[in-house]
């Protein structure tokens, strides 16, 4: 048996007055016990001691001798595993058949077993309490139950059952209080004597189990051949108890939260709690936000991730982001069609307070900083042509035929730079956003909505500030002369592409200006393509979703073809404007975000002439095109467009790089110092492009989600026209579903080529998992 080191006070029998416990060299005993050493005994009664000096000296010498022969001990703080059975005075107990022991199974589960026979040099075959036989290594043994020499394995289960009945962790506190007074190490048997009044096999084993599970009252101290226990100081125990109390409260709160989740899941869709109700109480808000962070892969810390995973574990769910999304949908916190990318990419759905306040100040302002240099163009008939759902209208067109027969066109661009100053609050917010974001369910504008729509956008029948680029074209489409000026315009028509195309086909005399714009666009198209420009346009899906929070929202989808007359007209005029701004900047040494497209790796695109004109050829072109380049001091050739220079200028309300060009051009027109040098332009363009890249990804994934959702609502036997864009491997091809302008892969039959049309059906469409399985028919 392991013994405690005794201090001199113990030997001399000096006790604390409040203690009724008597102490001997083997541990604590009851008050009526006697300390015996050989034939000599000492009794301590009422603090009086028998004065037998010679015997006392002998006793002290005996104790010192014992101290010298004891093994050296090193303490370890915290709970550790018991690796060997307790031994008395350093003697190691050998394993033999019939010995009852506790061991670790491979699964780390601790069980009782009876040693059956040796298995090799070191291992033993053991029958465990569940009736299984295992071969165990010495390292797996945690405890050898003392006092049992031979036990039948059939009795192990009964022993384990009796032990469980005796286990009560609260009784360790009594032992701790008693041992703490002496502040000495104690063995299992000593603690068993204190809490059970017995040191039998069952009591010792129960004490061992309690101590091995204890993380409050005792620290384990391992010697070379045995294990003893040291009582923890009171302050450390108080600290642990306080922590456990907090954990218990947290566990109860988690249990209550889980029950709330279960109740919310069981409610019908229309009766689920509103999102705001989950955000009222701090603890509930913390947990729901942790789940939302895990769902969008945006956990701010490991602690937040741990909170979310604990909730999912308590709900008996996997601890994945997909599971978190499903749970938040089930309780109504996320709508069924939640756009996770908006949350994942931290898209600003609302403008901050500073921006809104700055916008209100601008809205209250009536002065025009360019009034003295603004040309009145209100006499011109002005056409604004855009998609039906467009809110921010930032370009419009005019045209007239000069007396010499040439056409003069005006590209009027909205003038937000007359409302917003560089380096101001609104400029900083626009830079941070980079662009307006358009998804089928919403629009997240670069500027506060009220300012963008009421002051910056071009509005039909109202006086509007603009920067107008006028161009006189030669009969072959070349630019003969141009001008860039601040202007005031009064838009006459707000047309969709469809309505503008209809007007062009009608060829109404009273709308001669629209015909002139179409004629100018045709001249420009031919001029550019004679210089090597190529078409890369692809059909685009336009989707508008009404009531997206409803599980069954209304989806409106149409496919926009880029080869219709009105779209080609607008596209040519925008390219013309951007070419002029590049030349204007170059001629006046204005640093601008000049954009170029270098020559591709294939100098002769005629190699693709075997492909039919349209999407298949465009895809082939795109695969060999080199990445766009930028310069901030001089124009770059744009091979794809067939122009010598290009600066994006026509969308300053919804694209920050265009706004940068406006800041520079406007300062030059005013005769002011330019706000940005080339290096500053480059830095700001880089930041804006990072945000634009995220926005494009968001727009693409959102559009695809709703295209797939649209397909799930169609008849399962509906056939679709599909265009083969290219082959990936063998007969696996990339297709373009023409009715929805959606790309997907599919295996096609022999004899098909790129550019061919086939018919397919949709076998599987899963918007959330982004799965689309097609089959040729």
C-alpha cells in the first residue's frame, strides 16, 4: 500500500483543535483507533500524550528510515490515467489468472475484466464484463482491484453492477475536506476507508472510479510503481466549481434553445417565428448568429464555430454548413430561397448611416458647380434605352443629320460627379462597393437609392445634368470630330430594347432620329469589323422574382438576344463614347483607366469559320482570348473591339471605374487640378475590381440558382432546344439551353458537332446543390 509522508506534528500527535480525526502512518482512522508500532502503542486522548521519550525517539527514527526507503515521487497537476495497480511500500503487483482489473478497450472505452491467461511475453487474454475476450497490453491496464485473488469471469458483470450502485461523486467532497486538513498525499485505500468505512475490493474499486472521473477535488500524483492523490487547494476547487456551474447553466440554456428550435421546425411555414424574434435576447442572438456564420462559412472565431456545432450536435445533426443552412430554413430564420452568397460575400444590402446622411445633404443642395460651363441641349430629342427592370438610367442618345449628309450623334451620360466629390463619404462608399449588384430578387446600388434615382439618374421629361459626348461620323463610320462637354438634357423617351426594336421596324417618320442612330450604329459596326473586331455576344437570361421569401415565388424569365437592332444600336454608341473618351484623355494628357485587349494567340480567326456564327463561335473565340490589360497614362489597343483606345465611361452611377473617369474628365473641363495621378487611379481601380469580381460571381450564381428553380417548375417531359457549344471529352459536350440561356454538360449521340442543335429533357435540377442533369432525346 502506498503511504503518505508524515510530518513531525503527526508523529508527535499534535492536532488541530477542531479535528476529531486521529492520524496514523497508514492514513486516517476512526477516533477510537490506536496507532501501533511494533509492541509499542501511543494513545492521544484530549491532547495529552503519554510521555515515553525513548519509545518516541525510536518511533521518529523508524519513520525517518521509512522516508529514506520510499521511492522519489513527481507530481502532475490535472487528472491522469492510472497505469498500474496500487502497490504497498513500492512493491509491484504481478498479474495472474483470476485477477480483476480495469482496462481500456481499443475504442477507449473502460471496462472491467478478469485475467484469463498470458498471451505472449507481455500481453494477457482477458474476459470483460460484456462476455468478450480480448488480448490486452500492459499499457491498457488502468487499475488492478486489490483483495481478489481469483474471480470467475461470470461474476464480473455482477461486480460492475454493484459498483455502479455505490458510485456517488458527491461523497468525494467529504473525503477532500478530511484530507485537506492534513494536506498530504493519500492512496485509494485510504480514501475508500474515509468514504465507505471499508477497504474491500468493491469499495476500493468504487473509490478508484470516482477519483478517475473526478476533476474537482484531487490531483493525481504518479510514482514509479503506484498512484496517490493530493487534495486541491480550496481556491482551486472553488474555481472549478464555479466553472462547472457556468457550464451547467450554459447546458440548460442550450437545452432550452434546442427545444425552441424543435418547436419552430414543427410549425407550418406561415406560422414560424419572424427573423427579428431570434435577435431580441442576447444569448439567443449569439447562438442564431453562430449558426448563420457557419452556414455561410463566415465564422469570426473558433468559439463561434464551436457554438454552432454544439447546437447541431444537440439537434442530432451533422456539423456541416449545409446542415446549418437546412436548420435555419426549417425554423424560418432563412427563407427557402435565401441567397447565401449575399451573406457569404458580405454584400452591403444597406448603406451605412454616414452615407445616408451625406446623401440627404446632397439631396438638399440645389447649386450646380458646372452651371457656368453647362451647355443647354434640351432642344434635342433624347432616347434612353435599357432593360425593362433598370432603375439607374445613366445613358441616353440623340442624333441629327448634318447639311453635308453626315450623321452627328450625342451620347449623354449621367453626371454623378456633379453631386459627389472625390475623397468624400459617398465616394468612399462607392469605392468600397465597386459596382451596383443586380440579382433576380433585388438590387444593391452603389449609391444610396434615393440619391441615385432622384438626382443622378436620367428621368423622362425632367431637366437632367449630363456629360455629353458628341461625334460626327464620316460615311464609312470613322470619327471625324468630337466634343466632350457638361450639358443639360431633357429625355424624351424611356424605351426598353423590345419597344425600341419595334419602333425601328416601324420606321416612323416622326422618329427619324432613332433611325439615324440605327444607321450610325451600322456604320460603326462595319468600321470596327473591318479593323478586326469580333463578336463575343451570348444570349442572356433576364429573371425577375416576385416575393422571393415565399416558398413558391413568381419567376419571370426571358432570354435577351444581343443581335436585336436596339441592343446593337446601344452597344455601338457606348463603344463609340468610350473610344472618344480614350482619345480625349490621350490628347489632353489626362490619366484615365485605359482598358485594352491584346492580340490573341491565334492571329487569324478564320480558323473558326467552320463554326456557325453565334454562341458556338463566340465560345471558341473566348477560349483563345488573352486577358484584358490596363494602363493609366496612355490608351491601349483593344483588338476585340477593333478600336485604338477604350475607357469605360458610360455607367458612372453603377460602376466605380466609370466614376473615376468622370472625376478626371470633369476636373479637366472645369480647369481644376486633376484629383488623381496615375498611381492613385491604379490603386483605386484595383480595389474596385476586387469588389466587382465578387459582384459578378454573386450575380452569376444567383442567376443560375433561379434558372434551375425555373426548370424544376416545368413539366418533367418538356423538351428543350440545346446548342452544342464545344466538346469536353469524347461525347461529353457543353450545351446552351436556348429557352433559358443556361449552360450545362451532357453526353450527346455520335455524329454531332459543335454548333449543332439537339433536343434534351431535364432529368434532375437541384438549385441549392447546383445540379443539372440533361438527357438527349
